[in-house]
C-alpha cells in the first residue's frame, strides 16, 4: 500500500464533519474558523496534557487569547450563533479545560453582563472584560444547592443604604482562584428574589479556595467561595438581574454552548481513536483493518454527527431568536449522553494505552464526566424536556 494512502490527515473526512455542516457558515466565518484552529493547534494542544496532569492553569495563555480576539463573537463581533458554537466545539476538541475557562469568562460571566447589566454598566465594565484585562467568574452553584438552586439559593443579599451586604458560599466556581470579578447570584432577604451582583474579588470578606483532587477538568481552577459580610456598592448590582427568571436568560445560551462542548469532545475522541487505529498494529495488521474496530469508529462518528446536526439546527433557531429553554435542555441531555458513549468507546479502543494521559484519550474520557454534569444534569434537562412535551412537571 502506498504511503500516501496512510496519510489519514488527507482523507476526505479527516475533520469529522461527515455531512459538511461547516458549509453553512459564511466564507468569512470559515476563514476565521481556520485561523482559530491553527492557533489552537499551535498554542493549546501541545501544552494541554501537561497542564491537566499538573492541575495548573497556563496563565501565559490569557494574553494570547486576548490577541486572538475571540470574546463575544455574537454580541460584539456580529458572527452567527452557529459559528460561535462550532468555535466552542473546536476549543473543546483541543482541550476541554481551556474551552471551559472560555465558557466561564466569555459565556457565563460576560453573558451575565451582556444580558443583565444596564447600558451604563456595560460601558464601564465590558471594554476591559472583552480585552481580557479583567477575568471573570460566575457564582451560582452552592455547597448545598445544585439542581435546586433556583428555589433554594442560600447566599443572601441585604440592602444597606447605597450598598448591599452579601453572605454565603458558592462551590465549583471556575476561574475563581484568580479572577478579578465574579458575578454572584444571591437571594434578596427583602423580597426573596435572586439578584445578580458584580463582586470585586479583592473586597474584604471574599475568599476563594481551590478544589483539589478532581478527576476531571484538572486544568480548570474550580473554587469554593465564602462571602462574609462582603460590601458591594449598589452601582454593582446588575440592573436587569432581579429574579431567577433573569438568570435563565444567561443559562439558556450557555447550556447551548455546553452541548457544543459535547460535540467537541466526541470529535476529539474520534481524532485520537482513528489515528491510533490506523497507526497501531496488532497481529501484523493495523487495528483499523479489523471490522469491529471500524464499527467502533463509525459509532463515535455517528454519535458526533447526530449531535452536531441537532446543534446546528438549535443554533439556527437561536440566530432567528426563537430557540426555547426546553430545546437547549434536550440538546444538552442528548449530546452529553452520546458523548459519554463516544469517549468510552474511544478509551476502550486504545486498550491499556487508554488509561494513561500520554495518549490523550484518558483526559478526554475523564473530562467528559464534567460536561455531563454541569449546566444542568442529564436527569434535570430530561425532566425540563418532559415537562414541555407533557405539560406535567416531574420536578419536585
């Protein structure tokens, strides 16, 4: 067999886009996507496994990300939600931890400012946030509140003249060990409504402690946050963040982004497993020459393509302004379930080499568990969808 026939990078479907979904992007968007992919290959992939193994975030990457200028592609740069979704998938394909960092800073944190701040607040805060001179975090989940945090937020906010006094705790807050700001969602003791505040992390009474011993997203600096009588000026209460319904404006979009991450994870598993199957020889033949191995690769690809098809349509609905919460919920549930299967197949295909990070798939496999859980668990998103199709809530 000629050597050229074994160059898997030059095969027609080397990028995993089996149904050519990327052709739906504009020429400008495809050119920009190619530019971002090249950057990810150069700056992220070579360091991803080492950072993950050490559990350390590459701070030197932040100015490079700022120079790449990928912040808020829809609101700020006028790109489509489809383009933004595919870019998020590509970040995840390169490294889930860096994609999650961007999902927190650009999606949850910046998204909160874009959706809930007043125009005056946006003018004051967004320039430095977009330029990544100020890094943000998103404080919603609590030690005793995850899926039920909508009605059970324990962190409190009490108005005191022209200030607010915040008390409570948050958990699993990405970026919070080094962020300049964190948007804290707290229950106003006066009216029992959840409100949003931009909190400077240098304020007295604010403390963030890194969560250790994770098996997933080890590069992400998740933290436990404690707020003890943190005094926040009234000017830093987000003008449009006055109830949990307002918070859902942010979560609907970021849930969509996490579903795109599930696509990226599957493409990453496909990349590693396909290359390994072609290059690894057993019984004197490439693994890829065995029928069962080809079936496994096609299963990963089928899961990825079906997930991507759902996300393409949902992104189009978002671009048209008609996407619904329950559609994002179904997408997150479906794509992450397919992702879990895909990364497990990929890990299995590598055999013993699949349990060490040297071959990447072990990191991909472990990181998938975080994606499966955050931005609404599979079970909760299933019940949100079930409520939409039956009219009956099964959520207590």
